[in-house]
């Protein structure tokens, strides 16, 4: 048998490579106006400067789902109210939602960073401690506390690529949306290419890959928030549809034709650059999202794309929850598919622990990435990382109890699942020597 605590000890002593966050830059959090993250639909969210930074990454959505009015949620994250007033606002909904992974992650972060769980008697002290924490270099401190050695960021602050001030700590994704939508004012401006026709726009896309791909850790496609995932085969260049799109005259079919063509080009460029492509699969952040119905077809819809682009490595994210069993079948079948559990441990903790057991007994262990917090606020990472550690421990201990793994085999999987697979599939592209951390 595994000696008491040895799997837990090994997991606690092993650093994560965190494969997915949306962290805004530390300099933005420290700036007087604070940081703003803009989602794929164009909605801007200010990252709170007080204790409600612990709520902004998803706990707030569970509170709204429990019945909290949207305007109260906005006040709870906004700058007007004091720490206790904010607590009074969330309190009626907090108890009912407290068992969810999102709220548990917020509580665990508060405990790790401030020594107390959220509550009426602790929120002012937690608020004070979090404000004190926010000083130059605090990202490195918080991530080290979370046991995170490196962190891969899909910036919601700068698109298509964030020139981070911490390249040895925060690896960056090259963003494919809005690039693959046929209109990207910032990329067009940066490239200096004036776009008249599709050939010009393809030159902008090429420029983005030439300029950023060798420094990016992955390309990231977030278009699940904007459209169904299915993309048709790329035929002839859709010149006419592109011109109509640029004039604002394209219908839905023409827009899809342009987007499918551009994404196909991006997938080929990513393959040429040896850059894996991360794709958001599964449920969407927030409540009442108009594209939620597409979520239940994501795995079927991505399959055609995966099979047409066999030279591209697809990192399929979020366990595709609630389609994880279909995702497992896809991962078992396609050599070019890797599964990423980012966000999943706080989204659906029990499903994720169960999935780890199913994955390890069905598909090669080398194709599983086990942690990303999906957060804009660095304060959210420690709690989520702790949830993931305990979930991974429960999954491996379960396989030992079921005699599927010997204790030594379970221990051998720990470094592979916590950082080895990520280092092999998504190697850092920058010089890591000055800033790399040893948790
Ligand atoms: Zn994300």
C-alpha cells in the first residue's frame, strides 16, 4: 500500500506547470486605475482591488445562479462598497452556494493567502491582507505559494499577444480570436498592413505568426463564446465574402465561410511553427449565455477539424465538461489530441476526479494536462491549485485502492501529470533562466 500521506506529500512537493490562466499583467493590477479584462464577446470586467478579487473568477457566477440579482453582483465586484458592505450583499446567497468548486476555491485562496475563510468576521482582515499583499513582485510570491512553477496566460488585456513583463514566469498564448474573424484593428495596426482584400488580411495573419509564434507557448481559440465550433473544410479563398464582411454586409453564412477559412489558415501556420492549438471546449463562463446550447455538441463539432489538421496538436480544454466521456473517446482515438483539465477542478470537482481515473485507465497518461485555474486575478490561483492537488490525490489513491495501479506506479505519475506532460507538449519558448521559480 501507499504509505499514509505519501501520495499527498509527493503531490504537495511537486510544482505545477499551470497551463491556462487569463491573468492580467501585475503592472496593471498595481496601476492606480487597476486592470480591465475584456472577454471574447467584448465585455470588459474591472479586476477588483479588494477582497472581491476572490469572487471575480467564477464564484460570483454561482452566487448569481443561486439568485443574487445581477446589479448586486456588479456592486459586489465594484469600487463603491466597503469590505463588510460587500459581505452583507453576497451573504444571502453565499451559504447556499458554498459547496461548489468555485466558492470552495475562493475560500481556499482566502485561507492560503490570509489564514481565514470568508465570513462576516474575517472579510475586513482578509481585505486588509490582500491589499498589503499587492506590491511589486507579488505575482511571483502568490504563484510560488500556489506551488506553480510556470503559468500559461491567454491575455484578455492585450490581443493578439501580450508582451509580458515576466516572460520567465508567465508564458503567453497567441490569440486566434478575433484574428480568425476577419477583422482585427490592433493586429492590422501593429503589422502596418492596410487591409483591402483577403490577401492583405492573410498577410496580417502571417505577420502575427512570424512575429509572435516563436515566443508563444500555444495558439488559443476562444470562439466557443461566439459561434458553433464546427468549421467546414477550407475551399477556395472566399474573396467576395471577405469584402462583404469588411463592408459590414456579410450574412451569417458568409461570415462562417470567412471564419472557417481563416481558422484553417491559422491551424496550418500553427502546425508549421510547432505551436499547439488550445481550444475552449465545454461550458461557458457566466450565466444565461446565448451560446450554451452549442456546448452539448462541442466534441462532435471539433472532431472534423482535428481529423483534417492531423499535423496540428490540439489541446482540448476544460475537460469539455459536460462532454468529458466523448472527449475521452476522441483523445483515445486521435494522436494529435491532448486533454487539459484547466478550470475543471473548480467547475465540476467530482466529475474531474472521476475523469482522471477514467482517463488513466483508457488513454495514455502522456496526453493529460492536469491544472489551470482560468483566472484573471492571481489571488484565485492558490485555491484552485489546492483543489486540483486534492482532486488528483483522490483520483490516484482510488486507482491504488482498486488495485489498478501499484503505489509506486501512482507516485511515478505525479510529476508527469503535474508538469512533465505540460513541459513536453507546451514547452516554454523564452529564456527561463532569470525568472524561473522553484516552489
Ligand atoms: Zn479560459
